C-alpha cells in the first residue's frame, strides 16, 4: 500500500519529448485510470512508474521515497501486461510463484499465497496447466494472480483487457473492480477504452499527445471537461462540436441559428469559438432553449434509446433520444438544447471557456 | 463416394500415378544403390569383391570383416582399429556440437539482451565470419594450433571448429521473436539476467537446441580437412580420416571389404542421431513453443 507521485516528469526518446511535465499524485488505495488515444504517452508514463523506462527529468515517488534510480524489482510494484507475458513453459503455479521463488520465500508461505490468489481468481483447478492450455480470460487472470501473490505496494495494469473479446472484457472489468474492492491496493490502469476508464476509475487522467489534459473523478471529467479534446474523448457517442462566430451577445453556429453566450463569457470570449453539445442534451421538439433544425440521415434504434444521426449545415450531429422515437431518414426535425447545457471552447487553443465567477 | 476435391484429384489418374511413382523409385535407387554396394562389399571377402562382375548380394563374411575393422584395422593401409576412431569421432562431434551451442547461445543472449558499447560492431564481426569457411583460414589456424601445442589432441580437433556464426545468428533470430514483455515481467519479478537466461530463455530454446545439436553433430562427425591436418598419430584418427588412411595405394592393393565395413560403421552414428532425434529436429525447425 502506497501513494505514488510524479513531480514534473518528462520523457524524451533521443530528441523527441514524448511526455511533457507530468504532475500526478495518486493516493493510497486509489484506482487511477490513465486514458487517451494510442500514442499519447500513457503507457510510457506507466512504464516509468514501473521502472521499465527512466524519467528524463523530474521525480517519481512510491510510498514517499524517490525511486528514479531503483530497479523495477525493488520498487515493490507488480505489473499486468496486455499480452499477459506469462512464461509459456511454466505451469500456472510456477508462473504465479516465480517472483516469490526468486525472493527465496518460504515454500509453505508461497503455497499459501498462491492458493489464496488462485481461490480469489477461480484458478484453483488450473494450477498445473500450462498457459497455452488456458483461455484468454484465464490467462489474464493468471497474470493478475502473479501480481496479487507479490502483495505489492501498487498494481500497474497496461491495457490488460485489450486482447479479450467484448463479452469477456466486460466480465473481467467487473472482476478487476471486485478485486480492487477486496484488496484496496493502489492501482494505476492504462487503457484507450473510455468505458473502462469511466467504470473502473476512482479518478482518471486524460492524456493527449504527451500532455495531461485533465485529472478528476470520471463523472466530473464527463460533466466538466477542461478542453475540447477531453470533451470529445470521454463519452460515447462523443460530444458534438459546432464552429461558432460571435455576433453581438450571441454565437452564430450556422444557418441563422444562434445560441446565447453566457453573461460571464461576454467580456472574455474570443471572436471564434467552438460550441459543444452532448448527444443526450438534444430534446425532440421546440421545448425551449436554442432550437436546431436538423435533417435526419439515419437512426440507430438501440432499444432503450435511439441515436439519431443528423446533418446541420453540413456538420454531422448525433442526438440521443427516447428509444421509441424513430425519426425516418430525410425527415426535417427540430431539436432543442437547454442553453445551460452548452459547452464553449476556444476555437484556437481548444481550452474550455468558463464564465467569469463560475 | 468421396466428395472432397483432394480425393477426386488423387483418384482416377493411373498414368500420372505411375509416372510419379516411377520417378520416385528411380530416385530412391540412385540414392540407395551405392549404400547397398557398400553394404554388400562389407560382407564379402577381398577376392570376391575384386572379381568381375562384383556380386550384388550379401556374402557370409559380415561378422569377420566388422570384427577386423573394429579391433585390428586394415592389414595393408593404416592399421588403427576403427573402435578407437569411432570413439574419437564421437568425442569430437559431441564436443563440437555442445561447444558451439554453449558459445553461440551465450553470445546471441548478449547481443540481443544487453546494451554495451560496440554491440553492433561485434554482431557484424560475428556475422562476417560466416563468409570465412574453415578452408580459407586453415593455414593460419593450423599455425596457431601448432604453436599452442594442440596437434594430436582433442582440444586441437575441437576448439578451432567451435565458434559458430550460423548458430549465433539462429539463436539471435529466435530471441528476437520472444516478446519484450517477457523480459519486463521477469525484471519486475526480480530475475537478474542470468536467472532469466536459465529460467526462461533456455527452456524456451529447447527445441532449437535439439535441432542444432543434430545438425552440428553431423557437421562435427563429417569434418575431414581439419582432422586430416591436425592428427598424425593413429590413436587420434577420426573415422572419416581412418577411411582415407586405409586407402593406401592402387585399387587392387586395398582391403576393400574392411574399408567398406568401416564406412558402414562410420555412417551409422549420424544416421542414428537423426533417426532418434527426428521428432525434436522437425519440431525445432517448424514450430516455436510460445
């Protein structure tokens, strides 16, 4: 059990800086998910915590101690890899106990730890099997078992569910959640899947192009994104964006449709900005607020709700409506949005524009 | 009724079948006939062999010829017993095979898993020696071996043949296919480099080692030029050299029956190694346990 801190950490490969000044504080027992598109540096960040990569600048602390110069094996962490990285020639038992055997732990104690972990992960019947005789989900569990038996200060997960099929992924996600509730070990989990991030994280770190864009509880990040990137990355289907131009106290978003600019933004807003609307914030009809005339392209009826793909002034927009409303293709419909639900971003920097005093 | 297309293709083409089989049978005969003649000659007496036409069916002197070869050697050429030669050949072939595997697996391990100055340079140095066969460097090698007093010794027979760029290269290629995560998992588990080598690399290389052993054993067993240079005492002859030394003069002078028995004895161990290790050999060539 330990907290983890990154203080001003950068990482360069040759002359390429791939991580720009990362500052992260992870609390004891916390489950933190690092999420971002591929190539954003999230795995590199995790590997620096593990000690598989060295930080170019800055300090990495585990349990309050600087570990920059400490070997991975002495950092008291355990890692679960995307491709499981099980030793193919060893049985499940040997795989799980390998780290303990290297540390010359007492045999009976190893036996006890492996048996306990195997029981938690429902692997007890498979201890004498080789990895190739197991299914993908079981292999993933063995990889987790190998981490658990070490009883480390922190678990590091590097896209552990990416190699599993969709159904198994959901199941393993729930198991990881359950496991964390039982063990309460500090965990850092890297994924590109925002659903995994939303469901698993106590707090999540959204990364883009080597920069940490936002850190916060999933629902906070969802409701209150700091930038257009975060707003677009978190949420499925993702937020709709419309380019807007300031016209007096309003913003024109095209074809004579205007949305009001909040009074707190009147002074600070730049002439061109981007308006963001979550699909679920569209309401069918002219119920009030800003009204958008949208032409329906297709409708995906998902049962509980329907996703209406529309076009507004050449910009595709997605609206999430009640599952029993099934607009037909080609229909021209009016959707309204509560102005309080609108998000505003600086068109140039992508930063969120917040009303003064809010 | 067979309705699979392959079954249909095989059926009903007697002419093609006949031609295919005829070619295969001719091929087998071409390869096997010299071996058969060798065997026949090793069961006859000297007089029967030199009689024209030479008989094509085994005679009754099998035990006699083989006994003479194993214990006494030829009465006319070299008289070293083949038993000793077989032992020498075996020691040399096994030492070369094991030595090559040990050296090359370790150097491949160093080249793939360690970052050290001039790593690329050393890799290319090893790689370039692939272009230098024994024959090219044989005179300087002989000089070095002579200066080190290695003539007529097992060390002299084995050492110069042990360095192997080919095997190093093969192991390197195999190691490159082992996922990096395995190394990282081992580092986090706390395994040092040599521990990782023993616990992970070596067991994973098992089939490759077996396949290489077969190839290298035969390579060592069949060495001709180098043993010919470095051995002058009969007690250090290998079988291949022994056969050559038994052939002393003109056709009619040599004891062909004993020489042929020696040839049969000399080709049996490599054949046995291939047959016994065939399963491993094929496995090592076609699959990797990953």
